[in-house]
C-alpha cells in the first residue's frame, strides 16, 4: 500500500510530467534571470518575463490553463467557468485586450518630456526614418515564410517586424492582435535587443558616419513654452487618430499620460501613471507574456528566425535614422549631427544615451543627449503609427 | 475598416505585394510624422505670436556646450550630462554660465 501511495505521489508530481521542452525552457528562464539580475539587461521587464517562463513551464500547475475557452474556444471544457481558468491566463486577458500595453503607454507619456521634440520638430522625421527596419524585416519575414519549417503568414511577419520599432508595449500589442502564438518569442526578442542597444548601435553608427559628422556640435535648443507642451499631446492625438484610427489606442494613452504631466493640474494622476500604475501593469504584463513561452510552442525553428529578424529590424532601423540624419546634415549645411538619427529607434532613453556616448567619444566637448531625446521620443510616436498601419493592413 | 478584401493575413503573400505593403508603410509613417512636424511648427509660431516676448523662459532645454569638464566619481558620462542639464533647466541658468567641478555618487557610509 505504501508503495502504491509513493507511486501515486510520484505520478502526480511535476517530475513525472516534466517534458524535455519544459526543462529547456526552465533553464532558459534561469539564463534570462541571470541576464536581468547580474547583467542588468532591462531588469524591470526581464525579471517578470523570465519568472513567467518559469511559472508556465512547471508541469501540472495549470497556471495558463484555459478550460473556459476564453482565449481558445476549442480548448473549452463543458461546464467550466471563467474563474476555473489558470490565474496567469486570467491576467493575460489584460494583454489580449490591449489594456496593459495601453496603460504602459500612458505611464511612458507621463514620464516623457516632448520639449526637445518641440524645440526641434525635424526630430519627428528622424523618428519616422528609424522605423525602416520594421518594413525591411517584414519583407524578409514574408520571404522566409516560403520556407516550410518556418512558414510565417503575413500577419505573423508583421508582428515580428514590429520588433524593429524598439518599443516593447507596441510589439506586445501588435503580436497579441495579429499573432498571439508568437507573443512570447517576439516580446523576449524585443526586450532583449532593447537591452543590447549599447552593443548593437555603435558599430552601425561608426560604419555609416564620417568622423567629421560625428564631431558636429549642435546649437542650443530654443525655449519651449508651457502652452506648446499642453497643446502638443492634444494636437498629435487628434491628427494621428483622424489619419490612422488603428493607432489611436497607443497614441491616445501616450498623449493622455503626457497631458497629465504637462497640464499642471493633474499632478496626482501624473504621479500615479508614471509610478504605481506602470509598475503594477509591468508586473502583470511581464509575467503573463513570459508565461506564453511554453516549451512546446517556443522551441521551434521559428523562434530562431524571430531572433534573426528582430536583430535585422533593429540594425535597419538604426541605419534608417542615421541615413536621414546624414541627409539633414547635408541639407542644413552641417548643423545636424547624424548620430542623433540612431536615437529615433525609440527605446527611451537608452538610444539617446548611445548617441551621447558615441558623440562624446569623438568630441569630448559635445553634449548630444538633449538633441537626441527629440528623435528618441519621436520614435515612440513613429513606432505607434507603424503599428497602427500594420494593424490596419492585417487586423480584422 | 480593414483590408481583408485585398490582403489575406493568413495566406502566403507574393514578394511584390510584400514590397508594396512595406513601401506604403514607410511612406505612411514618414508622411504622417512630416505632417505633425508642419503642424507643430504652426502651433509653436501661433503660441509665440500670441504670447509675445514678454514671458520669461519657462522650460529651457539646455544643450550643454561642454566648456566644463567635471571630475566624475562613480558616475558615468551620460548620467553626468543629465544631472548638469537638469540643474541648468531647474535653475534657469544657461549651462555655459555654470561650472561643475565634481559630480560624485555618495557611498553608503556617507549617506
């Protein structure tokens, strides 16, 4: 009898049900935890994502179970209610419904100072050019889709391509709408490459610019009035939403957060958006996105393709911003340092810091940080517009 | 509004169609942000026209000229640049009139 009990305990334990894919993913989660905690690679997101991977790959826990068929009606079990679903599956509804990415955008808006952009509006064009990688990656992904083992559909190709926007919440929103089955690898690739920006960008910056261009000192930015800062979020939202309604959720919440910050009468709302709220949502978003990386779906040739396409997208986006920066350098007679173009890839403020660091390396009296912040915050708008375009093309 | 009648998001796509979508996409982003650039310039001019020159600077965005060369202890260069820019912005004193000798992070025992 004792033997039977021990046998039963073993059979119901996670060890008996642990598949090799789950084991590999558990090891991957340890690696991501190491990168986040020790190497400090985007720790605020990578820690919850890595722990989400760990949670989802523990067998028999049912954390992502969906007996009610909320996400996949084909998995529905007769008589099951929504509250029978796994706790992570229930929280994941916030990702699937776009609530979390939008709330994160609101927090980003409340933290963002669009002053450098208003002082130098041409920054917006740099932010647009730095979305080039999205479309290059899209074309390559469609081409790779012809390979049977990979077989990306156009909607999946669009979801992968948005990694080039270097904006985590945007990538998550697009992937959750167009290719939820690829959400885990896309989110991980997006955040991993954002953390690697200081390694990825400098060689491209060096390759595409001359030493003379890198040494250019830009003149001090003009004063921006409070009125301009208040009108800006309202005007941007109205224009973008009228032109591209599918971009309205992201732009709308981004600009709402920014209005909280700038209007001067909603300090408490601004404070909540940029601290408590964004932190709470980051925990839930990160953990549940990580939990979508179940071993059997994650360990495929497609994941390697996504990692490759993500890197390609980042490189081309950086190149797009730099090349337009070079064009502006020529047009303005050498008044614009092309290095600020690479900051157009979004990833605030890391990409702007890279521009500053590389610029200082070639001219120790050069401070490009505030100039690079313009394209940097423009990149957030640019990637949201690009996401809106892809959702319009491939969404239903 | 969607484009499902033109593009099937789940069916294989011809390369020519993918290129067309990509070109349209980058054109949409460029045009939309170019339009925003234009509108921001109009708003800025209108605001400055109405407010005139009577107002004192409210939010100066400094672009440090780099004449100072402070000693950095436990602080990297980008962080030091941010600190100097913030001090200049909050105090309203142009950066070229400020001198930073040392920027040092406090050690645990010094707090």
